[in-house]
C-alpha cells in the first residue's frame, strides 16, 4: 500500500466542525486538517507557533443544492500529501438559504482563515482556494469579489465596528488570496437559468426570488473579471454536460483580455469529473506546476 497514505495518517490531526459563522440561525463549520507538529496534545497551549504552512481552502460541489464537506475528504489527499494545511468548508445550501447565501458564507470562511492564520499555523500569504463544480464557482467568487460587491457584511471582525448601522456603512477591507484552482466551476449563473443551457440545480438555488437575472449576474464570476486578480487555473472536461465547457473557455478568454495570469487545462472527451486515474494524475501535475509557478 502507498506509504504516503500512512504518512498522512501519522502526521495529521483533524479538527471537525470548527465554527466560523452563525448565519440566520445556522451554525457553519470548517474541518481543519493540520500537521500534528502544530498542535500541543497536552492541551495546555493548543496550537504551537511553529511554522506558516501553505493552506488550501476547499469548497465542495453539488450545485449549491446537495453535497457536503465530509463527502469531499478524498479530494483533499493531494494537498495533505504535500504537508499543507487544508480547511474544508461547509456552507448553506438551497434547502437552508437561497442565493447568494453560499457566496456570503464562502467569503466569511476565507476571512476566518485569514483571521486565524497565526493560531493554526496557516500562511496567510499562501492561501489557495479550490473546489469542484459549484465549489469551483464559490472558490472563484471568494477570491475575486471586490469588497464593494457587498457580500462580506455579515463576516465578523472585519471592521471592528459592532453596530449594525455603522457596519453597513463601513468601508470593508479587500480579501486577497495567492491563487485559485477552479475545477469545472460555474462562471455565468445567468446562462444556467435559461435555454439552451438551463440547469435545474441553478433554478433551485435561485428559487422564486425576484429579479433572478440580477441575482444571477451578481453571483457570476464573469461579472468581476478585472485587472489585479490572483492567478487562476481552470480544469474542465470538454464534454461536460453538468457545467458547460464554454464556462471555462469564456473565463479563460476574459482573464486573457485582462492579462491576468491564468491557465485552462482541458480534459479531452470527458464529462463532469468522469476522469481516469491517469487523467486525475495529469490534472494534479498541472495543479502542482501552476502553484509552483505562482505561489511557492
């Protein structure tokens, strides 16, 4: 059996369901995977201030309707094998709150990682966002939204102002990350609520809210493409029928126009993550090269 698996078992501890936000009566948590060397098992000091570790923040897929962070554990193994920390994010799905709640939760989760970097040994300058499908969409938005978009207002401790009234009018800081790894993420939600690319999961997420086209635009990564964004890698099968491959192409083209460091890796002839082991291995080799070039 692969020794890397046993090395991960021996080196890591898991801190499940650490609360990062309470939103509309729902407690939201992250699972933290961190090397034991950063943890004091005596419980006296909890976390030792030993080293700043590159940290991956992961968002699960499921069309904002199904899925959970626990179902995505195996997708974390390539990052754990490097000795990095991983923060696996839970967020509100459509059954708990419609759009744009998942986007708000994702932003607050990354802000939580930033605020708690010293405690857990995260390197705040080497935070990489990633996710599959709807999780790729959330990773993109969490990393590229400007503060002016207004999705950060319920995130605690960003301004130091406790008053709701003052907080609403406060200037919020910008959220900066090192890179984004987008696995077949949705980039144009509006495209998925009308023919010919209508998808039921997108309709479910938007529900019966008024002005769905306006909300769809507000939660579409393509809306926010501009200069100064972090490096973005997109990996997508060109036969994908769950998230149309055109979403990846349009994102790549828009980023190229803004001269943003980016790459599109196409898995030819493949549907939504219907990859062989060799294709997964090749894709993660592309991820490694991208991160080495732009982050490490």
